[in-house]
């Protein structure tokens, strides 16, 4: 493997440009022996001479011309790298990979759309998955950030709550409980539920809430996406529990007025412990922490108008 330095390439270019070691040493503010020594070390690393003397002037050999061309290509790439790093620091580029719990996909899409209005050159890759897959993404370090409910302990994760996540009970407008006020939890427990799969954050939270009140959740159908739950509820197959921050506008759905609901949870911004985020990911994380609640509020107002 070649062992050479950028300093040696600088000296090579100066000698080639000046046509002599003495003039190159003057340009570089080095002694002539220092210049000669660096060229000899470079030649020893390459195993071929880089210069030949013809008359009073030195000229590049074929190996010297190849090395000089590569040196200039390296310089161009370093300039490109400098520009790319500058763009990243100024958020004129960069890529963020975000995984979100499927129940947060609507909110995440709104957050990303608002963030990219300020930083249109940042590319964002969004994966909406179930809780188990999301934790796998974090464990494999394949994502920068995740948006989800509280992560489990002992997974080497850093989690910051960034906004409330109210869970609401939904039903079709034709459901017998639609329009009723102050529905008891006992009454709700008699209904057939369309629920998330075992292990999902929403399912676990609702089951614990029912158990704490001495009741059992009757889940007749399991869905791995909130969108599927809303479609099933809209079709009259039962009631469901979803995040208030999901897309409910334009659907034939209503929120039931149930005692103890909305069930308040939190959304968390999660990353691997010790993970070093790039400038774009850092900016997005800061944006989520400071602006998510306002983005969600505006989205709800727009949905109400629509």
C-alpha cells in the first residue's frame, strides 16, 4: 500500500511547476535539501523516479506525470469535500433516515413537510413500521432517529418526550354509542374492538388501562396498521383506539365521549446511545423537540376546516 502525504504531493506540484528544486524551495519557504528529501521519500514509496534532468532543467518522468495527475485529482476531490461539508453545515444537503411507529406516520409526515420548507435540500427517508421492527432498526443502527411511544428499558436508547399523544376511541357514526355523552368504561368494555397487534404501544397502553379498572379488552380483530383499524371501524366492524394525531378528517368516523379518554401518553424522539448525528439530523431533532406540538395543532385546525 502506498504511503504518501499531502505535503509530499504539494512539493511535487511545486517542483513540477517551477522546473527546479531551488525555485520550488523558495516558493514553499523550505530549504532545498528539505524539498529534495521529500521527493526522494515519495519516489521510494512509489518505487520509481519522478523527475529526470535534461540540461539545466528537470522534467517529470512518466511516473511523475501519472503521480501529478493523481495529485491534482485528489486536490479537486478535497475541494469538493470542503464544499460538501460546508453545505452540510449550512443544511444545503444531507440525508436523514427516520423510522416512526405506524401510529405516528401522519404526524411524522407533517413534521417532515414543515421541516423541509425551511431546509428544502435535505433529503429525508421515512419508514413507518410497527414497534418491533422500529426497535430492530434502532438496534441495528440503521436509522438516525425514531418517533415512537416510550421505548423499553435496557436497549441502550436515548429517549426524549416531545409532545402528548392522546389516544381516543373511534366508531362509525351509525354505531349505537355514537353521540352518547360520558360513556362508562364498563359500557365500552362490552363492545367489540378492532385493535393493534400484540406488542404495539397503543395495544399495551389500552390493555393496561382496562386492567387497572378491573376490565378486559375484547379484541376481535387485530390489525398491524392504524389505517386498517380506521377502515374496519368505518365499515362498522367494531370500535377502535387510535392516536388523535392520526388522520381522521374526511373519514366517516366519530370520537366517542368515554370516561378516562383521551388516554394521555407521550411521543418520544429516540436514538441509539452515543450515536453521532449529522448536521441535518441534529437540526431535525431540534425541530421536533421545539416545533412538533405547534405543527400538530395547525394540522388539527386545518383538518377541522377541511
